[in-house]
C-alpha cells in the first residue's frame, strides 16, 4: 500500500532557551540570506559581472505569545542590558510531528531582545492579549531530518 505524502503542518512547534520550553502562538523571521557580491575586472572579455556568495544575513525573529499575569520573562531578559552588553541566549525552535518529536529544527545563535511590544488595548475587543519580542541573532542553522 502506498502512503500519500503531505507537507508538514506548521501549527505544532516549540521554542527552547536556557533549559526551558516556552509556549508561543507565532514565530516569524526564520530567514537566512546570502548577500551577492558582484565583481568585474577591466580586462574581462565579458560585458557582465561575476556573481559570488558573500556575507550571510539573517532576519530578526519575532516571537508572539499570550500575556499571563506575573510572567515577566520577556522584560527580565531585556533588563539584563548594561551599557553595550546584554545576556545572549542560544535558542532552538522545533517543528514537531504527531508524537511531539522534532522533524525540523532551527538553531539560533547568540540571540538577544531588541524590541518588546506589549499588547494593544481595546475596550470593545474580544481577543486574547498578545505580546511580542523581536530577537536579533548571529546565526541560524536549519536541520530538516
């Protein structure tokens, strides 16, 4: 019997840092780009430039989660800033299968919070309060097993 193959669903994931698993409703910005270097020497017979791989470039990662009373994890981390230093953390983001096992993993190196956005407030609203944290980092390794 041939089993149909389907793409992985994106709704079952976990985020881990500092030996803790933190629950988030959304993770965005898992991008990696290689900048393009263009070069042409004056003696080249071609009328176009050579294109070579350059520096790696990473997007900022945004993590969103519901607001819980007394949970100040985002703010405590951001408050570790002293002059030009801050606590950096390696983060593991995993897409999970039905058995809650990682099938795709993003390993983020030396991340730190650059921005925290508190929930918006609306007297007529009926939504959950959501806060977000924007992380900058120094590298992203993607493992797709």
